[in-house]
């Protein structure tokens, strides 16, 4: 999941430099959603509610 976040951030940065604002915004929104999902999963694992076997 971290790989996808970094890819989306790189796409957003490159698109912003090239002037594609809408594409940059969509990539950044996707990265934000994945960061939130990753944080929620991390907190659940930290509290022991969700365990990966």
C-alpha cells in the first residue's frame, strides 16, 4: 500500500509541474484516501482488534 501511495504522490507532483491540475488533484485525493486506510489499519493492528496471521 505504501508503494501505491508513493506512486500517486509522484504522479500528482509530475502532473502539477506539467499543468494538469485536475489529474494532479485526483492522484492526490487517491493518495490521501490510501493514507487514511493505512493509518486506520495500523491503529487497529496496534490495538489488537485486527490481526494479520
